[in-house]
C-alpha cells in the first residue's frame, strides 16, 4: 500500500477518489479536495525573504490567485496577464462589493514548471482579449485552479473558456461555456469573477458553473470534450469547488450553494439530495472523511456547518430545533467560515475564518475542542492544508503559520514569504509549494 493510501485510510478518506500517486497534488486543495499531503518531514521553518530553506523561486507573470497543482515532476499554474501593469490585488479585511473594471487586453496562460528546479518547461496562451466580465478586488481573471491526472491538464478561465492540454502542453480541445457572470446577486453590475475549479473524476472533468442566470453543473469527456451530462441548478452565483465522494454503489458530487447544498450522481448528474438553509454567499469547498461530507459557509445571516452522511438521499433539511438526523451527523447554524475551505485531519475538523480564528472540532460529533486566533490577526483567504501532524495556515500578509495538529493548540512557527498570498499552497511529499502575488516558491528543509 502506498503512503498516500495509508494516509487516506488513517484520515477516513474514500480510497477510490484519490488515485494520485504519492507526492501528487492533482487539484485545488489536494487529493480529493482533502487538503492532505503525504510527506513525513515537510518544512516547519523557512524565510523566503532571506532565502532560508527555499529550494527555488520562480517569477510568475500576471495576476492570479489560482493554486498550483502537481503531478510527478511537473508543477502547473495558470495566470492572466494584463497589458496594464498597475493591476493588482487589494488585500485586507473589507466587505466592498465594487468590481475592478479592467478592460485592458489580457493573455490567459497555462505554465508547467520542473518540480526540482522551478524552471518553466512550457507555457501556452489559452486565450487573448478583453475580459468578458469584471473581477472582485481580491479576485483575478485566473482564479480557478487547474487540475491534472498525469495525462492531461485542465484549465478553466470562466468566461474565457475551458482548455485541456496534454501533459506536454499540446492543446487537445477547448470549450466555450458562455459568460460566467458571477457576482453580487443584489447588484448584477458587481461582477466578481469565476473561481470554482475543475475536478477530474475517472474519464471526465466536472465543472460547477453558478452565475446570475442559468446556473448548472456539467461533466465533459476528458478525451474530446463531449458533454456527458448537464444538470440545471436553481442557484445564484457561488465560488466553491465541487468534491467527489465515493458511496457504497456510486460516487457523489457534493456542491456548496446559497439556495441549497446538493449532491449529484457523478455518473449521470442526477440530483441525489439537497440541504438548507445556507449562507447568502458560498465560497468554500466540501471535504469528506469518516463517512461524512463537511460543508461550511460564513456569510450572514446563516453561517452553518453540516456533517452530512455519505449515501444520503432526498431533502435533508433538518426539522426546526434539530441539529442532527438520520442523514446529518451533526450541524451548527453559527460558526461557519466564509472563504478558507475546511480540512479534516485525523479525528478533527479544522476551520479558519477570514480574520484568522482557527477552530477545531471533533469531526464525528461536532464538539468544539478549541478556538484560537492565528498570529496577530489580519486577513486569511487561502485554505488550510495538513501533513505529518501539522497544519499549514496562510495569511494574505504573506506569512505561513505551522500549527501542531491535535486537540490542543500549539504554534510551531511563523514563516514569511514577503509577498501577499491569496492562493492555497500544495504539499507534495516533503516539499511545500507556495504561490504568492508574484512568485512560486518551493520550500524544503535539508535532510539530516
């Protein structure tokens, strides 16, 4: 049994979903969207400003908060390069609904880097033109993360389309999915840009496209782009990535959404279950462990956490005053988080709020174990990840905090990158890959 499969068994993850080999990070938030790496000695201490324990550093042009993905000896990233050099992120804790109306010509690119050296092996321009929608000040024109299965690389650029390349950079097919106008539902002029990332499951790529009108979820054949199924969603814009979870006799696609949290049959797209109420804006990705699907959202007035039993069906909405049922192991109507997706590591569910509040729960029961502010506060957008008994929690200010996993909070280190970070890092073996506003860093401590 590979180290990756051992880790999945310990953490209670479904084995059939995460077919990546040891050391791979094939999609947003890692294997199966779990956020879990398989390294035994990932880095704990580094300083990117001083160059301490930095294996390599590569400049990535453009503006993007898509996350890196890794397969074998390749790291893949996407970016959108504006002809206006003044374009940047606006970081910090704020609730503005305004959009950035950047009508300058852009180039949308996919890049492959050598994992050992950081050298760019190939890059392809997927699309050129003026963006079809505006973006949020914290977003970009390349926010969805790519996905790979070691044979192909899938890049989704929202309104600019879906692109599939061979692992060597040859364009295999592309698909125009129409304008993905995702923004504030109260004001359609507030366009924030697409962010839901593609997910590869077996021979298909699955996309969740929630927008102002005609939202849907669909699956396309990886070989030629043929649409295998499409299911309409009575949904307003959302930004979370779907998660595929194996049940006893089928695979479920769990999706976060404002009108409802929903599960679909991965083979057919048939809706299997629905659950509410939920937040008015949803951005987090479901995670699965211990036979449960954990979904959280943190935009008021409802800020829930749900632990949904895999294999459920029908309307799972709880009766008034109830926190559990035959389908819901436990739930909370307060305490959900807004942007960072949760992670389940061992026996605990960890959530990180935008303001840096880390909360640990017993995953099977929902009992809160502790709550602790990370660092001195600030803003947190990237999702936590974990490996080797450690949590990695990244702030927008450019610091990565390493926290000991378990029932008691213990901060092990605070590590500066020196640039804003709005992307979720990747943990591949004992290598940590961090994307900042301008660079991609590979971080590793020397072997002793």
